C-alpha cells in the first residue's frame, strides 16, 4: 500500500479546507489529524454535506403543518395523505457530475434520490426532473441534453419508477454549468417510517449492496467548489450507476422493512460510508465503530481513506436489532446482494474506523497483526459542530438598472407567436418524456403533456388495507425572474408550482426545494440565496404549504476566459398535491368544441422583464419582472381546488413562459381544438399584453351550462373571471390579434426540441 | 382460471400485470419468484412481465432464460399451457427459444414510451373474436424491433401467427408507417407453442386496461384470455 502523505495546511487546502477550518480541526483534536481523518473532515465539512453557508438562512423556511410527519433533516420529508398512509419526497441536484459525464451523472442522480426515498421505508412511485441547459446554439448543449435525458431514462426506466413530469429550460447562463435536479416520491404506511438513526448501543451495522470501488472519491468536495476546465478533466470522480443493483436493493429493503428487524437505515450517498454512518450516529447521539477490513470491495489495494470516501453507488447502511442480523442477511441473499456486518453502534459518540495495515481481502485473510485505529473523530465535530458561516451578503442583489425600452424591438403578434411556440423554452417537451417510461406501475392518470401537473394514482397498503389515493406533482422555477429579483422570483416559483398542482385539481400539501446558486463566498450570490429563501418562505406561508425537505447546490459557476459566470439563481421547487377523488383530475387543454373559454385572474400589468419574448429580443435577461400578490394567488388556487371538487371546469392551464397568447395556443394544440376569443382589454396589441408573463393567471374552459356556477364560485373566492370566447373549429382566432390554424401552431410547437437534437 | 406472474429480479411491470389480471378482470393471480423450480398446482396462464429482468445490459432476456422457473414455464408451454410474454417477457421468450426471432434495438436507438396503434391480425387465446380490431396500446421499450429470417417471417404469416401489427392510423406515427421501432413486417406480437398457446407482444395491454388511465383497450385482450381459458 502506498505510504500516506503527511498532513499539513497545504494538504488541507487541497482538500478544500480553509486555514481557519484546518486550525479548528487541529485544536478540537489536540493533534494533527491523520490523512484518513483529513479526508473525513474535508467531506463532512464540505458545503455539500454541512450546508455551512445556507444553514443560517434555511432556518427561516416554514416547515410545519398539520400533515407534516417529518420535516427537513432526515433523508426525505414525509407528509400524511390520510387513511394511515404517507408520501415521502425530496429533490436533489446532480449538477457537476452531469456536466462532466451527462449520462452517468444524471443516472446516478436518479439513483441517489430514489435511495433517499426508499431508505425511509417508502416504495418510490414517481420521478420528475428539472433540467437547465445552456444556449441551444452552444456547442455542448445538444450532447448534454441527449446524454442527461438518456441517463435519466436509463436509470428510471430500468428500476421501474415512472418519470411522470418535469421541466427543461435553456439559457446561456448554464452554458458551463448545467442543472440536473431530480425529484422522487414514494408511498408508505404513516406508522412505518424508517429513519437514519444508529440507535441501540451494540447493534450491528450492516453494509448492503454494491461493492466499494474508487469511483466518486471526493464527489462531495467537487460539488463544493466552482467549476473549471481542469475539473472537467476529473472524469474519474463521476460515479457509474447500476439500476439493476438498485432494483435488488430496493426490493430487499422493502422486504426487510416489512419485518421488525431494523433500528435505522441510510443510503451511502455523497461521502459514502463516512457520511451515512456519521449522520446516523449524530441523529441517535451515539458513536460507531467500523471494521474496514470487512467492507466488500471491487478494486484492489483500497486504502482506509478510499474506503471511507468512495461514492460507489447502490450501497446502503442498515442498523439491525441485535440478534436480527441473520434475517437481514437472509433477505439480502434472496436478492443476491452482498451484505456484511461492518461495525457496531457504540456509546462513545466517536466515529472510529479500524483497518489492518496493508490488508487486502483479495490476497486472503488478514494477517495475525491486530487492526489499528485509522480514524477517531468526535461525531459532533463532523455534524452539529461543523463550521457554519454567516457569510457577507450584498444589501440588494437585484441588478442596478432593470429598465429597458421595449418599444425599440420589432413586434408582430403573428410572427412572434409562431417564433415562441417553436422556441426551445416554450415548445413541446415530447422528445424528452417519450424517452422516459412514464406509465410503469399503472398509476399515471394524466401523462406528461396532458396537464399542468402529473396526476398519479397511489396504490397504498396491501391485502384488506389496500386503498387508492391520487396526487398531483409538479417541479418549477423561472431563474430569469430570480436573477432580476430573487425574492419575488422564488415566491413566483413556489406560486407557479402550487398553481400547476391546483390546475390539475389537487390541493398542495407539501413542498421540497433544490436551491442552485453560484459561489456563496461572493456577497451578491449569498444575497441571492438569502432573498430566494425569504421568497420561498413568503409564498409557502401565504399558500399554507410547508417545506418538508430540500437540498442546496452552491458553486454553480464557471471560470471562463472573461471571468466568472454564475448560473441564474435557480431555487427549484417541487410540490405535491392531494386530489379528493380521481374525478378531480383536470387536463390543460381544450377538450372539444362548444366550451366557454375564460381567463381567471387579472389580465396583468404586461410586465415583460425576464419574459421569453424580451430575452429573445434583447439577447439577455433584463427588464423589471412582474410582481406577485400572494393573497390574490392564494384565492385563485383555492378556487381552482374547489372547482375541481365540484367538477366545474373542463380544462385549466396556467399562463407561464410565453404569456397569455402562447397559453391559448397550447390549449388548442393539445387536442387539436380551435378557439375564437377576444381580449377586450387589449385595445392595441402590445408585446406586454400578449407575451408578458404576469403570474396568477389561468386559462380555463367549461361547458356553457356551468358558466353561472363558475361565476358564483369565483365571486365567493373573489377571483376575477373574464370570459374570452369559445372553443371550436380548426383555427385559433384572437380578434384583432392573430388567426392561425391549429395544425400550423402544432407543427411549430412539436419541432422545437427535435430540431435542437437533430432527430424526430 | 388461475394465473401466475413470474417475478424476475429486475421485472418492473410485474405489479402492472398482477393488477390488470386480479383487480381489473378478477383472475386469481399469484407472483412466483424466478428462483422457484415449479409453478403452483393448477396454473392456467403464466405471464412473463415487462421490465429489465437482470438489468439487461447484455441482450434483453439473455440471462433470464437461465432462471430456474423458466424450465417450469417451458414444460408448461410444451404441455399446451398458456404463456403470455409482455415486452421484456416477449424478449425472454425469444431468448429462451420459445418463440422465434429476436427483438433488437429500436431503429432510432432510443427508448420510446407512447401509445401505438395495432391491429389484431390472428386469432388465438388472447385475441379470440377480435380479428381486425384496431387497438391503441402503449409501448415502452428500447429493444422492440422484431427481426427474424425470411423463412421464419414467411412461416409466421403462412401459419397466421402474427397476432398484432402496427398500423399507420396514428398521425404521430404516420411518417414511420405506424411502426414505432422498425420491426420487420410491422410485427408487434406473435403466437407460438404447440397449440398457439404462447404469445409474445411488445405493447403493454396491462397498462391500458382502465378508463381511469385514459385507455381500456387492453382490457378486451385480458377478457378474451379469461373467456378462452375458463372451461
């Protein structure tokens, strides 16, 4: 085995520790850490594991509500859906690995979030993803898009969890740093939730799943530094996914959960064996002792450092009840999984790892030499006492000058509508979701492209306890609005995501977030993060939706020739809603001729800032973004939910990217149904009126016989309703604005992404 | 009538098949793990479900055919017992030599999940009385391109064993003649076995058997099976 390097400040710096952090570690230990300990400290104190920059701000998020069974801090959040059942969900980023190796990066992102969900005792039943790529003309964009989509498909399709929805946006700010955020949801019995806790001194710690290799060492550290050309060359740190192994792990774990044999369980994600066991010990207030000689491996000559830091995928740590380990091992054997007792829970509150120097199981049994302690650190030093920073923030991160003279841009409603429909940010995403198995498990009631949010049937429980429940799911964020105003933009992301769910007929019951920002050591980025968190908190309070889990991804920026380029601040949110019955499910699109068309909400002030129309015209994200009135939004959403329960509307589609005219066109394209409408407040067509992206607006359709009931319910909820016209024919006619055949609209719309990737 | 759904370690539409059979058409259905060596007493229909039986990093179904249960399924088929292979199940049946031909990568090299339109082209236990009917059924596969030698294709057609063919009725597929994956002769499913008692098909009728899911064309096929197999 290679001799270990001597530990000093220079080596600590290479590991991403600051001088102060290194000094703090030495002082806490009263000695210089060993090489292995330095590795452990560096990953546990990395931004990725410690949330050291964001923690002080995350505390401001509202995390409580009557349905919340588990809020942030565990592997995933848990929300009660009634009748003794719960949903478990979380969203997580895999940005840097996906840029370096798009297929495996995205695939292992799916694998990781699925483990976070099933480690809580839930069977995963839905995936969604929120993706950000660079400009369509950037030389890497097409290949990254193909690779990421294929990677998500390759993992999700194989393991058999349907990818039921998501979003994709393109902006040059992501040219050198794409975003891959994956949301997963599972279902379980509310009284059978499992936690990542190493409880019960003396209990065996069992390693289950794939063998350990050198893949992914320092992945967590990589996710905690900005991106550079040099790092792009770090391909070996990207893990390789094996969805079949994860399928075995999933089924074995679900069978183990069904028996009363476990104290705790956690997946080995970022920082692998180290973070899983340390976090479990921390939550239980215990210590752990690991025997690294026992760890199953797939590479020769792995050092203790490598064994502790490897991020090989598809591995879990289980803490069994003493005496029950044989049953765990039996069930793992049924599924042909490696499972080995690798340690014990202790009462020392220390993280201890032992190994026999020079021992490699590939060479046979360990020598007679006793194993020695290679790592001995207080658990608290790695968890609660890890560094936390209140980093300096700018007072106001909004761009100084947001004014833009929109009148100088050429405007032609007809041409601009077709251009927007055919653009990569508005056009059809069918090329993406057709590569995902979105129907496996017989639960997909409304498929991608049918509605504003996916609607999924959950099969809960078994035998006589079986119940069917129905939920709606959406993920959303408009990073452009967040760039122009982080607080308002983040609030609008929450509002839009909840609105999507309400359009589909569900009441929002819980939210998870995935906060993607640049380098937190820069005050303007830190201010964006601070304000976005406040924006999420504002909207969650107003809409009464608790945040139950989340993830923070910082250092999303590229060192380019011209300087540093941060991504747009992208606080992605995922929202889960509950339908009262399957009949509540509502699609986005006009369903047939003769229905009345109306706009819910105010027509809007026509703000163009951050809109797709203006960004295309100005060539950059600029302007004053629209503002949101959260009370108005809350009333709109309660109307949407109530109208679903009364079955009043045929369709409901939120106005978002592209604005009102695009929304009307999409309502027609979906099922090839035309419409004739008038926009009475638009005396002279302007870009703002047609393509402005004001929030809190929904285009709905209804049977003529329902008009009075809709008016009555809307007035009860104090929601403005403007009747625009009716559906029918094969054209979209907007009086005095445009007249286009639905087939022409559809042709533009369907080709948008296929053109980019070069196939249909 | 009693049905069995075989559970390979990477099966993922096992639940879908079980749900369609037991909840939708009311057939008593049990799951049988692939390591079993025998089928339960009195099994009438064996379903090999969709999924990625052993990860299928090699050819789909290439490893599954060595599972202990496959011997029992083969014996069941040889006795004239009914076997239905859906998607990965169809791939396993061809790998095991229980149906002729092979399923290779889709011609466009992508996994594709969408509705396809198929026509019932042969009579059999899953299609009795439905000859000529056009059905909308979802597909979800990366390797569904049916290929076989000219001799086999001729034999299939001469013996009237092409159960389902993709047809160009769906405008989305019109450019490809309705054929989503490049299958020879637009083949979506075939009958085989000593008494046309083995059927393999790529589309997923078990995911299109309820109005709630927006499509119940698949239910017609399961109801056929119930009628054919109920003495």
